[in-house]
């Protein structure tokens, strides 16, 4: 059966960590559908259309190029169950896997109609540095009907937050960084230029 990884991310901004995850997913799934989304549990600095544009650039800069990763911004919704419904309509005869970072495991039980979501999709948890995956956190998801797997991936220790808050450029690809500068997306950048 055709396998599709569904990877929605706030991408504020997308980092080399996101790129490493996409590259790993592309080697383990037939197709990787990615989109920028608004997480109702987070506040976002950057408008969604800019985050989607940066995500597209990030995908295009994967080297070697992978031809099984696509930006599917039409899947974006603050409610993952709505995203899943759109994905099932688009790819009706596939096995769908929802990809989340380990930082979202404890948040997941509070998602909109989570039990219904977990009954319809496989769940893949990607480890994030400094955020261990505790079996005690996974157990409630399994009790709600979730089929949970953990990705065998060591993500780089980078984060969008470190860039937004401290201007840590080591987490960005050059093409995403150039887009940020061109569009003047983050407040610290303008403050640094004025100094």
C-alpha cells in the first residue's frame, strides 16, 4: 500500500531541523505532504503565507533533491482532524501517517476530537533534542486508540524559537535566511540593523 507522511509545522521559521525531518521522511515514505499551519496553542509572529513560502524554499534546497516531498498548503487547518479529512479525500487509498514532534506529545490529548483523529491515522513521533519521549506520555494516546511509532532519527539541536528570540542563524538554510532578510520578517533583525 502507498504510504504518505503528513507533516504540518508552524515553520516560524522553518529550520535545518525541519529539513532533516523531511529528508528522513522522504526515505521512509512513498510521499511526504508538508504544509505550514497555525497551531492554536501557539502565537505566531509571521503570516502564514510567508511561512509557507519559506517552507517551499526549504524543500527545494534539500540536497540531494528528493522528488517525493510536496508542499500541500491546501491541507493547512488549525484543526488536524480537518487536515486529515482533506488528505483522505485527496489520497483515498493510502496509509496516512501523521508526523509530530516529541514536544507535542503531551499537548496532543487536548487537540480537537483527538480520539476520532487517532482512530483514523497512524502517528509517528519525531524525537526533539532535550524533549525525551516518555512511555507514560504515549500511553494515553494508545488508550485513545492511537497507533504510535517513534522515528529512528536524531534531529539537529536547532529550533525556530532560538532564531526568533535570539537571532541564532545556525538553524537556518541560506535560502530561508535570505528570504527573511528580504521580507524583513522578524523584529530582532530590524533592531540589529539599526544598531
